[in-house]
């Protein structure tokens, strides 16, 4: 009895094992089947794009390509390379006409008097690839003024003198010259005639003028007149406005054009040397000053008395003012003598030894 029980038990166990094995195989097969199915299901293929076919007619005239913001490709690549050579473009050459390229183009156009629109049309292109293309001017060095020990700032007084006054360097607003004297009463009448009563100038300059003209007399050059000296800003404004009005009335110019025309001959208020109280217009009554013996004597000798010929003929391109042999400016001999020796006008002298 005991044996039968054991046999049944063994048999049951065997059946269970067999069932388990069979089931296991089935499950394994199922898994495999799933795997096969997954592998054979085609993965979705993206639809093929429609590639536009552009037919180019080789005989059609090609319009000159205009490059502007948004342009790209070989032409832009060339443009950037050229602008980089000339120093206008500093970003990477990538063939993309972006804001950096545009501002480089505008820079270039401004430098060459072209319409600064940032668009490279025929005109800009012609200049850009010609020998007329100028490299970008390098900015003036911004050295701290302490780099040079003997600095002469553009505006020195008290009393290092050289006051640079021109179209770029205006007088400080409300500037008052030191110690103005009335020239008619101050100057000996036998030495110099003062054309307009009420003419004033700084004492230090008038003293030097008298010393100079006395010496001229001893050398036989005797007829001298002062036709202009100190001019206040409001008087200069008056002169300026008067000329503008004349251009508008007589030459039928617009206000803007009249102002531009006036700027060529009358200094803007604030930019006239005569505001300093240190400048004189020397004349000979009744004759044009240029070419007179007085003019020659002045050009040769004024330096020894602390004066300079402020607007010399050989410095027109620097001063931007047509030669004025009659206009002298007092700077003091410590400056006038080296300026004569080195043939420097005031702009050059200050650029060399001072700083703006
Ligand atoms: Zn003058």
C-alpha cells in the first residue's frame, strides 16, 4: 500500500514536471514569435520631399546681384572677405549677410562718401573692389594723457595758453577772456590804427602786438591797422545770422543750404579764434593785405613776439581754412618759436605735443 502511494506521488510529480516543460516551451515560442513580428513590421519611412527643379536659362541677362540683409552665399562670402581685408568687418566670414555685415558695409560707405544704406549695389561694389577702396582709418589712440609728461590740452589757460579753437573744438560756453583792454585808448596811435572804436583784446596779446609793431617801425614798415580783435559769441552769432539771411535773400537758398554756405566763410559762434581775445586781423588801410610788405614782414617776424600765422597757405588742408595772411594769433613765444622751427600749425602742434 505504501509503495502504491509512493508510485502515484512520483507519477503526479512527473506529470507536473512534463506540463511545466511543455508550458515553458510554449511561452518561449510566443516570446520569439512576438520578436519576429516586431522585427518584420516595416518602420514608417518619411515621405520623400518634393525638390523644386529650377531651370536656369543661360542666355537670360543676369541682373547685377544686390546684396543686402538676408543675402547669403558665395557673393556674401567674397564681400565679407573684402571688408575684412580693409578692416571694416571683424566677425567670421560665413556667407550670411547679417547685422554685422550690414554695419561694416555702412561703415565702408560712409568712409567713401557713398549712400550709407547698408546695401551693396553696383555703386558700392564698384568702389569696394577698386583701388579707390580705402582701409578703415584706425581710431586715434586713446592713451591716457599722463602717458606724455609735457601735455598741452586743447584748452589750457592759466596760463599755458594754446587754446585750440576750430570747427571741431569750440570754446567753452560763456568763456570770458582775461583782462580785455580797449585798444583805441591802449595802443599808441602812431604805431597802429584801430579801425573800429570799441575793439578789445587781451592785454597780454595787445602788449606783444605793440612791441612787435614798434620794432616793425624801426625797420621801416610803418603803416598798420587792426580791423578785428576780440569778438564775443553773440557778435559772432550776429555775423553768422546776417550771412545766412543774405544767402537766403540774394541767392535764393533754402535755410539749410544758406547755413552750409555760410559755414564756409564765417565761423560758427563758439568756433572763432576771435573769441579768445588773442587773435587780430592786421590790415593796411585801403589795400588788400595779401602781398604787401606788411604781410611779408608779419609772416617773417610775428613768431618772435609770440604770434603765429594761424591759417597759412601750406596748412589749408589741416586747418580747413583758406589762407589768411592777416590773421595772427598770440600763443606766447614758448609755443610760437617751436611751431615756426618745425613748421607746425596749431592743430599739428597740439596733435604732436598735447592731447585733445
Ligand atoms: Zn581773423
